[in-house]
C-alpha cells in the first residue's frame, strides 16, 4: 500500500464523488474555524474632529519630543479623515516636505508657517497662529 499514495483531494473525491470540490476551493466566504458563528467585519472609522468655536484653524509650531526639529501642527479642521489626508497631501506637495495626519491633526515637517497659512487661506480656511 506504500506505493499507492493519493492526495487528500483525490481521496475525498473517491469517497464522495457527488461533491464538487472546485466550488469549495473557490468559495470566498468559506472560513475554516473551530468556533461556530459567522465572522463579520466592521469598517474602521476615524474619529471626527470638532472645529474650534471661532471657526479658525490653528497652526502651531512644535519642537517638544521631536529631537529639536520643528513641526507644524494644523488642528481644528472639522472634516472626515479622508479629506484631511487629501489636504495634507496638497500641503506637503506645495511645501516640498513630509508630514502625516494623526488623530485629526495634520503634521507638516519644517517651519513653513507663512506658506501653510497662505495655502490654507486659499482653500477657504480662516487661520490663526497658536503657541510661540
């Protein structure tokens, strides 16, 4: 019997010829689990940021905790996360620098307050400088 090796799929086909194994292999909803129940996935939602009472966007220069390097943080834009990412991409492209969106705050590397302020005002935002 050692010379007659067959694969598991072939053995299953022999044991149950009526079963169609190709649909089982290609079924995207098939989940192998030892637990019972259906797996549901919830879309990840990013927190909505609230605007300041005066409606102005705050531009703050920060260096604390960043190795002495200046970073501009732009907060108070009450837009969905996807729109903040697009706005950050525009700002990074115009400023020729890096940055990120973290917890509803846009971070732009470097000290380019005047340029960022002009770009935000061109986008229709009322801006204020915050901090030192």
